[in-house]
C-alpha cells in the first residue's frame, strides 16, 4: 500500500511532535550525533602536546589500549588510524587473502565491504533480520548451503569458484547481532567470524558478554560520529596473544625492535594510532558509561513516546541485551520511498537532523557485481529506517 499525501503529512507531523516534546524547540539544527568534548579532553591533549610525543609511539597509546581492552573484556587491543583499517587488519588476522570471498551484510556502512576489498577479496552479501537489524543466521545458513562446497576442510562458492574465508556480522546502530546462532552456522561451515563492532562499544549480548569479544577478533571505530571519539581512530580486539603480537607488528610497519637499525621483516602497514589521538580517547573512555547511560535514557524516553504514535515504531534492543543505542531508529510501518523522503524533509526542516539508512551496499555501483543471496529484508528496511537525534547531550539525562 502506498501512503497517501495526507497520511504522509500526518506521519511527519507526529514524528516532529515527538521530537519536539523530548528535545525541545531547536534553536539551530539538532544533529544526529555529536561528540562531547570537555575539560578532561582538553587537559589530556594539552598534556600530550607538552610532552612532545604526538606521534605513534607514546604513553597515551598504551594506556588507551588498556582502557579499550578492559571495556570490551578483550585480552588485547591494538589501536589504529581508523575503523576501516582495523577491519582490514582483523580480516588478515582471520586468514582472508587475495581472491577470497567474505560474507558481509548489505545493511551496513560501506567500510565493512571496503575492508574486504582492501584485502583483495570480494564481499558476498547476505540479508538482515528484523529483531537486531544484523546478519540473519537462518538466511546465512540457507545461502551457504546453496552455494557452498567443501574441498577438504575449506568451503568454496561453487558458483564463483572462490574460497569463502570468513563471516563479518555487524552490530547495527549498537544492537548486538544474534551471535550464538551465527556462531553455530560459522562452526558448521568451518568459517571464522570477524566482528564489526564499530558502532557497538559498550553494548552487551544477552549472555552478558561485550560486543567486540563475542568472537576471537573484532574491530572498533573512534570516528567523530561514534560513541567515543579520537578524532579518527579504530581498534583491533584480539583474544589470542600470539595473533595480537603478529597484528601489532603488521600495523606498525613490521619494524623489528632495535635501538638504531631499521629492519622490516614483512611488507606491513603504517596504521598505528598517534599518541595525540590516544590522549583524546583516554579522556573519552573515562566517560563511556556516562555517555551510555545518557543515551539509554534518551532511547527510553523515545520508546515511551512512540508507543502511542501510529504509522511507525521505535526500534528497541533485543530482550536481554544492552544496546549502547548509538543511533536511535524509527521504523516506518510502510516501505514507501516518497513517504520516507517526505518524513526526512519535514523533520530536517523542523530543525531535527534525521537520516535514512545507508544505501544498501549491493545497490552501490561499486558492488553491483558482488555475489549475493536474497536481500528482500534489507531492501524493505532501507525504505523504512529513519535515524533520529541520538547524542549523549540530548534527552532527560543529557550531558552538557
Ligand atoms: C564507522 C564504521 C566503520 C568504519 O570506521 P571508520 O573509523 O569510519 O573507518 C566500519 N563499520 C561500521 C559498521 C561503521 O559504522
């Protein structure tokens, strides 16, 4: 059913009314998400400048890594220049190489697939499910069953002839994927899981485990729009100590430790996070729980208000999980592009920044030729998802 113009008008009006009642009347555009930078951030960054150690070696890097690892219950954290490079290093760590195929959702930010491409591999798109917006374990199993063929212990795509090397679930908007079910499928097909936890710092699965530690290896992002920022940055979380050592070496130009000689034993990356960024991150990490608590209070206020609004619903965390509610999400009842466009226009014109879902990756010109299963749920969600203002400065516990 296509929404009529009057229906679209009333849906827009209702949404704007909810946003006004929780966020107030905007004096200027209320952004989707903005970082909170305070006195501690200024102090740590100034301390870093005063020390003269602004580049990739320095005490803040090590301290920041310890805090990140602790927050995610990971044995090792390696901080790098951004989330995309973190994912690429994770994929290499999981054994992904040139000519492989990697299962990724189409419903994600483009970096998930780009990191696969940067390894010389090809993303293979599988659909999302509506309880978490993450990779659908049932459709994943169906797809692997349909295209997969074991040659020895390794799985190959019998249609493309490429080896299937890994699965990358993404915790969309901070909502934990159904990892237990996905892991069972991964085990059956002997595939490693690389977790894209870029949006999910501080989220927990329903067994109490932290996102970023639900598989052996995971990537985080500290981009300016994420829950904790270093300006730009990312982290590789690794449980295995030997692998962590290798990946740290791979991200740090492959330089062998020596007081004065430059000897490099592998063709490596220069991906390490500068000390200056780590100083900012250290200040931010101290406030992670405060940020999450403010964001969850905002989400809870939205959830209450949207309960009595027709034409849409507020997307809530799966029972038993703790989402960090990185981006709050409204799901329109109807999948109708003109309705979505009108809602986006009306809310933005009313001073509230709202955004649609990223264009599904399988529809991007760069990935039109990538293999894919049925993506009907992703296509439906893309017409219905509206992200609404989500910063930790907003709502009943908004941080000033
Ligand atoms: C932000 C993000 C990334 C990449 O992080 P950058 O730091 O921007 O490179 C990867 N995956 C997802 C799902 C993200 O949201």
